[in-house]
């Protein structure tokens, strides 16, 4: 199950944060919080990361939880570093890959 969630997270990150010219996918803005647009991709990534955190064992669950809170704060514009939300999603993806590869 964790592998499937990882693949879904990678696909959502790739489609939501990178624009591919050959495949135009609309960026649907659902609402604004704190002047920051919350898109459909943000909500989908939020759901996938929260379900991944529920599957992980204890030490990785806390680390992923902290990265998740930092990601939410950067999406909402409270932590205003350029590209921080993308870097945090990449960190979660790399951490999951290392966990699944056996670096425990």
C-alpha cells in the first residue's frame, strides 16, 4: 500500500508542480487562504501525504509529520521561502524511497 501511495504522490507532485507543455493540465484554484491560492493539486497532495503518514512506523511517522506541517505552513504562505513546498514534498518522496529501499 505504501508503494502505491508513493507512486500517487510522485505523479501528483509531477503533474501539480511541473508544467509539461505537451500536456496542458488546468490549475484549478479552489479558494484563497492568507492571500495564497489553494489548488486542487494541493488538496490531493494533502490527502495522500496524510494517508502516507498513517501507514509509516513510529520514528518515520514523526519525521514525516514535521515535514507535513512545514509543507502546510509553506503552502499557506506563513513560511515564505521560495520553493519550500516543492522541496518538502521532494524530501518526503526521497525519504519514502529510502525507507522502502531498506535504509532503516
